[in-house]
């Protein structure tokens, strides 16, 4: 499976057509045509595409499978698309998104709060590693301090009673 060499960001129209092909295209609003997304629609459409891809991955490549054959194959496809130099920022972004989703979980519990802080800590650790060779060493140190802060907050949340 060859990957496209173009690194141009996908348009709202392209994302919409991908969602349509996957059977996940959103229904148009009252003042919109079904096939005319605007640039303003790009991020919500990407969110739908992420949810569709992650749901498919969950069902087809469960993390609990031992050995993780399907997960390994899934990762191979991901790595073929994501250049190795840019993978750590992608992983950090995914963890920040996970942290935000955990923070929005209702009702919040000490466990979801701990998960949110643990995800943020992991994101900052990846960013610290990514910036190790940065000309300004304060960037990496800032991320390390943020990681330590979030780990402390995760431990505090875990020490509270939880269901």
C-alpha cells in the first residue's frame, strides 16, 4: 500500500467525501446543502473522522489481544503515513486530546481526574523528549516541569476516595 507523497492539508470537501465513503458523513443543517462543507467545517469533520477511525480501530485491533497482531498491523499503517520525525508531536497531541476528553467526562471522578493528569503528563514527557535538542533548553525543561506537576496531580486524585 503506497502512501501519498503530498503533505497538503485535506480540505473540508475531501474530508467530507471520505466520511461519506465510510458511511459517517454528518447530516446537513437546515441552511446547508449536504455536499457543500466550508473551511469552517474542517475541524468538526476531522473530529468525526477521528471518531470513526478510532472506533474502527477499537473493534478491529483491540489492545487486549495477545499477541497484539492486529494492533501491530494497525500501527504499521499509521507509521507509514506519519513521518517518524513528526510522530512524537502527533502522540503528544493525541494525549492532550485524551486528557481533554477525560476532563469533560461526567460525572467526574478521582479516577477520570487522575487519567486526565496522567495523559497530560505523558504528553509533556513526549514533548520534552522531542525538544531535547532544541536550541533553547528551557523548552524541554518547561515540559518536564509540566509533566511533574501533572503526575503530582494524578497522585493526589488517586489518593482521594473513589467508587
